C-alpha cells in the first residue's frame, strides 16, 4: 500500500542513504538501529513532514490516513482530551470511545498537562486511532515509561493491531524485546549514511530477534 | 511574609495614589491659583460637564475612534506580524519598512493624512492606524517566530485546516503577545486619537482639550483627561483581565492527576 523510494536525506552531512521498501496492510514493522542513526528522520519522511523529500518518493501516501504517535504527546495543552480528538475529526462520542479503548474512560474533560506521562501517551495514541489510520507510526512509544506501564502499553498496541488487521504499523524502538511482542517484520537501520541493513519477516521463535540483533550489531562494529 | 507568599497585601494598592491626590489638594489649596485647581474643583467640573451631556458626547466620540482604530490596527498588525514571523524572506523584505514606520513620529503621519485627505474622519482614523500597526506587527512577529514547531508538525500530520491551525494552534500560543499588543495599543491609541482630534476634528476629548487650552481652563483639561483614563481602566478591568484569566486557565490546571 506504500512504497518508499527515498534517494537520501542530509542535514549538512548525509544521514539517510537510499531506502527502498514496500509496506503492506497488516505489516507490523519494528524499526531498530543504534540511537541517533536517523530512525525518527525516516519516520518523519514517511509521515510527509520532511519537505525536502519529494512527494513521489513515498508512493501511495496521499491515499492513506496516518496516525503518528510522537515521542512527546503533542496534544494541544489548551484543549481538553475530548477537544483534541475532535480536532482530528472524531465526534464527541467517538472521542470518548477512543479514550475508553486506551484505558482513559471518563478523562475526556482533562487537560493533557493534568495527566501523567503514561496517560498522556495513551491519550495521544487515542488521537492516532481517532483518524482511523491505515498506517500507524510510533516513535519510541515505550521510552521513559516504567516497565509495568511499558508492558501494558505494548499489550494495548498489540491488541489494537489484532482488532484492525488492515492497519500497518511502523514502531521505532531500540529494544529487541518490543519487536518480539509487536512485530511480524523487522527493519534494521544502520551505516553512514544509514540504510536498511535488514528487512525481513520474522516468526515467533523466542530468542530469534535477540540473536539476529546481536549479529547485526557486531556487523556494524566490524564495518567501522 | 508578603515576599514569600508572592501576593502583596490588599492595602498596598491604596497608598501612593491617594497620597498623591492629597498632596495635590494641599499644594492647590496653598497656591490658590486657577492654574492648579483642587481635586474637588476638578470633580465639580466633571459633574457639571456630565450633567450638561457635553462630557458623554465627547467621550463617546473619542471612544468610537479608539475602538475603530484599535480594531483595524490589531487585525492588520496581527496579520503582518504572523506573515513576517513565519517567512524569513517576507521578514527581510518588509523589515526596513517596519523600522521606518516605527520611528515615524505620530505627529508627522497625522499632519500628512490631514494635508493629503483633508480634515475628515477617515484621515483621522487612518493616521492612528498607521501609527499603531508597526507596534502590533513587531510584538506579534516575536510570537509567530517562537511558535512550537512540534505542534506545527502535529497539525501537518493530522491535516488541520488553515482555520483550525490558526484558531487552535496559533492563537493560544500568540495570546500573551496579543495581550501585550492590546495593552500597549490601547494606551498608545487613545493618546494619538487626542492629538488627531486636537488638530482637526470638532468633537472628542482632544477637541475639548483644545478649547480649554485656549482659555487656560486647567480644571476642564484635568476633568476630561481623568474621565478618559477611567474609561480605559474600565476596559482593562471589565474586558481584558477576565479575558486573560479565562484564556490562561489551562496554564494552571487544578490538581494535576498522576
């Protein structure tokens, strides 16, 4: 449903190299790689936020609805959660339903800054769902959450993907364990400029991803 | 204590100004000069003008000009400020012009408008607007420069309409700057309006000051000035402060939930 033909992206020096990939409905991609390698940059390109990348480089995006969970919640702090969700097209009742789906039933009249970090992130996730996305982009959704909250959010996201089999997901993370729970496909971004060093489907054998990541990281060491 | 609690005691607002009025009364009583009337005399003049209807006629004429000029200046200045704050090229193109207008004396604009367009209402209001627009534009430009790019990206991803972006993303962030422009604007505009009226209108507080000046009627000058200061203060208390409280409520949410 989406085809990437990215020629590269540089900020003074090249950050992203050539990236070719296709994303199909039902793909649950975990995007891994060393920190600072350009994972968020790639996500922004896919979301169409990078104006230096021509629109033809991401074929099929105009027809897709995209829900983007940023690292910060990026809800409007001067609007209630309900109003924030209504701004992306939900009705008031739909907004309450989406909030209830992420465990925030009855929180519609709260302001984002009245919530804890974990709750605010779930509210932002509710906003992603409110646009009925074809493609869900998640940027480090578990960062700075305690293990219990991170675990709950993982199960929540996996559940959402199960309910919406036609939806695709790209989730940036640095933890192979996240991929084991969430992903059916793995992207590994590395190199200078960064390219997709690995793009393949993964099964559910335990330990597979850790072993794979170990090999990929050693590869990086040997190459440098 | 008051330093710690951050809120000064209520009586502290009622010390300096009343003392000043008392001092004024004392000096006026000692001098017994018509050039420095006592506060009571000024109040008496104010009552007389009010009873005759003169005060209300001129006050409303001035207030009308202030409102029209203020509204036009805020709309124009905000639009220019946003465009200049968002686009570096536009800013570079128009910045020298803005500096020129900022430093153009109010009196020059007023005279030029009257010379070119005659002693008419439109020329008067236009002169005030031209004086005020650069101030608003400069203030709003600062706000537009500091708009949060993270919320801009969010608005782009979620395909906000132009109107949504303006009303829900920009205005709340620009609000403190708009408020500063409003406060400064109101004070500046009514002072310029008086000059405009003094030079070329036959109604308004400025016109009345002109008449009083010709006969050295200091009591009337003070009465009219104080009346208009009271009007501006009323606008501050009845409109601006409630608006500010309402719009910045989100900054101090009650009882954070965690």
